C-alpha cells in the first residue's frame, strides 16, 4: 500500500513539475518553445492559461493529500508492528 502511494506521489510530483515549467511567466517561457503559441491560437490565450493554472492547483492539492495519507498509513503500519 505504501509503495503504491509512494509511486503515485512521485508521478504527481513529475506532472506538477511539468505543469509549472509549461506556464508562461509574462512572456517567453517554455510554453512557447514546445508549441504553446499554437495552443494559444486554438484555445485562446486566456483559456489555455486558465487550464494550466487549474491543473497546477489540482496537482498541488493532490500532492498535499497524498503526502498526508502516506504519512498516516506509514505511521499506523509502524505502530502495528510494535516499533
């Protein structure tokens, strides 16, 4: 159980790093390097920015919850073992 949560936490961390790097900080950024300008033309600049920001917030919340859950489960497993 703990291994699965740890793997899921690592996956969320990688996705969160990618979401942060994709964001466009007031011009430039990696977003334009990887075709972000064409995405802005398709979805509109505001919509793609809003989507990336929402994804970043959801991933950050998921990471927080996963860390707390893993901590609680790890603590209960150590207590059950009598350590």
